[in-house]
């Protein structure tokens, strides 16, 4: 369990993380989202004791990271895949980590096989591609077989097959009852991977909810109606407008935000209007996220 209570981090006059409090769910994949500069990486660093909070605390299984006797056995993390000695081979890099936490040497070969790096275990890590470096970083996170795993942009540099593998890995880890905390800017991938979402902006908590609930609460669904006859389209639009619904015409397709398919279909039936299409348009995670964080973007550019 990762527990944050009043977590605050200031650099001079700038507050990067502002009174952040939450419990990261166990047995679920929790996506950690926010614009650039929102404080995601700083929060993760404070969990791992790499940054010291200005206020509040971050706990791993009820303790600060520095008090964990064998931290790699309790929490595994990938924050920066390049944070390793480039002259060491993949196997020796992991062996050094294992021996620092009293983890059996055999575990090194197990995690190398898990991430698909067995054949390059003897190669220097500095020669690895970005994607291979990510796989090695994930192996390091898995090394101690911890109950908590934390990843910052784990699919960065991976090909589509690698991205799918990471998604399946996250789900399998959560299914085993582990805590999986993942930061990413890839909204489409987070929609497929995460069960829960934590969204921050300018260091403050904006949302903490299941994915479906977050999308429903931060975006507009709409009904798309395709009416072949212009006169019928106008009659239907007038009736829906009279019922208090807003109508948008998108190249001959009526868009009715906030309505249900049943509601629009019943009105069309009452009017005897011929339809060639009637469907609900649901929002994506990206749309919901952009609507929620629009006022929290610190390094945005004009659209």
C-alpha cells in the first residue's frame, strides 16, 4: 500500500506538490495522470525517498521508504531506465541490485526471462536501445517480487508488441493482489490498462476515481442521428430543441449532447422520421482528461 498524507514539496517559492493525500488501491492498476510539471515524478521520487517532502509524508506499507530493511522486496520501481552504469551487463546490473537486498541470484535469470532479455543478458546495458532499457528497468522493478510496483512512463520506446506486453504484465500483477501505480501521458493506453485514475494538476489532486466513472463525470456523451431527408432533420431538431436539448448539425448528422439513444429514438418514432443511423458517442479518456486539466496546464501552447 502506498499512502500519501498532506504530501507537499516546495522549491523556493514554487509549490510543486500541494497537500496531496490519497491511498493507492491494492489489486488494481492505478493510472497517475497530469500535465507536464504537475508534480507526478516529484511525488514518485518522494515515495522512494529520493526527494524529501516539505510537509506531510509518503509511506510504503505504513513506513517511510528509508525505514524499509529490504526495500526492493516491498516496492519495485522504474523511474528512469537510463539510471544505470552503462558499462555493466544487464545480468551484472541486476545482480548488484539483488545482492544489495539479499535477493537470491537465481531471481536475476527469472526476471530476465520475464522481460525477454535472456539472450542479451551478457551485453552492456549502455548499448541497449530505449525499449530494451525499459525492459531492463522493469526487470529491476520485479526483482524482489514486491507487493507494490511503481512505473513512470513504462512503455516509452517500446514497439506495439512491447506495449501490449506491458499492459498484460500490469494486469497480471494486479490480479495477483499487488499495488500497481503507473504514470503515463498515453491516454489511449491508460484507458486500456488502468482500473483507477489519480489525476493531479499544479500539484493538487483533481480526481481519484475508477476509469469509467472519471470519463462519465468529466466529459459529455452525445447521440448521433443520421436523417436522410433535410425536412425530417429540421423537424426532429425543432422537436428535440423544444424538449430542452441542444442540437448541433455536423455535416448532416445531428449531434445531441446529454441525450440517450432511447430518448431520441422515441421522438423520431413519434414524428415518423426515417433514420439511417442512431448511436451513442462516448467520450474517450483523453477528452475527459483534457477537459478536467484545461486550467491546470502549466507549459501549454496556443491551440
